[in-house]
């Protein structure tokens, strides 16, 4: 199967284009979406507030982009749509399909779903069929390890368990290459980037740490979105975080 990415991974991939002068694209990270949560915080947002946040993005003229577009922008400065944004969802929660997907569809938004494969087909988590339907609907299915370890502590053959086997499982489900990765807890180091490159991963997402000057494509920043934020507060946080 051919690569869906704009360029092959080579020695110039992460270092050949000086991309850190480019305006950062907001990348939002969601976890739990609940109809009536007991509490909203950085890990949990209500269905109502999630819908309000996405409506604000739509009404404000944001256009969702996917990893291939972001990679091309970071590599070569290729033009993006006006007011680009990336929406991402972590940890394989069933509400990604039952709650988030219909709201995304309402605004014709596309998203990236980072899948922790140990959870697939378990109660309250995404099924293989749901993952396939998300992929067939134009969303991106990406790797978030088997069971969410701190990648900086993964050694030896455990890389096969945490990266290689989840990638193969997701590729079997979707029928598409899976070469995008999100670090559990946002944790990364140079050794983990080297391991990802050995496995032909083409880009990796962290959380709020500074982007690496040496490896910008493997340290793409994301912002966790609080369920407590009003739409105007989300907009303020985006403007402060992504400059």
C-alpha cells in the first residue's frame, strides 16, 4: 500500500525546512465527553459544552485540517485553509463515536483519533467497527500505543508491543497506513523519537512542552481543552498558546 504522506521519511524530513518561524496551527486535544458529568476539567467535558465550543469554531470561520496537510505546511510552508485547526481525541472512548462524531458531522469537521489498542472492543470503548466507520468517514485513525505507558520508559522488545503491534492492528481495521502517533502523557525524549523514526512514523504529537528545534515534526504541540472553558475562553487560550 502506498504512503499517504507527501514525502518519504529521510534525513531531511525533520530538519531540511526551517518551519519554526511559521505561525503555529492550533491543535486541540479532547479526552472524555459525557452527557452529564459530575465534574468538568481538562480530561472531561459535557456534551453541551463540547457542542458550544465546536459551534464557536465553526461560526468563527475555522477549517479543520488533517495530519498530511499539517506535515506539508511544516515541511515546506504549503498553504493551509483560512483559520486552520486540528481536532484530536485520545484514548479510544466510545463517546468519540456516539457523541463527538455527530457534532463533528454537523459542522463538516474532520478529526484525528489516537487509539489505545488495548481498549478496542471493550465496554465503553470504541469497537473495531466504529473505528473503521470513523476512518471511512474521512477521519484519521492514529496510534496511541497499546496500553498508554510513558514512552520514555519503554525498552527493548516492548517497543514492538507498544508501537508495532498497535499499528498493524489499526491498519488491519482501517485498511490504511497508520504513521501518526501521540505520546501518552505528552512525554517524549530523543531516544523515543529515534525509535519512532525506525518504525517509519512520520509525525508525533506531544502536549504543551516547547517544540523541539531539532525534531519539530516529532514534537507537534497540542492543547488540552478544559470542559470548564466557555467558547470565548477557548478562543483566548488558543490565541495565547499558538502564536
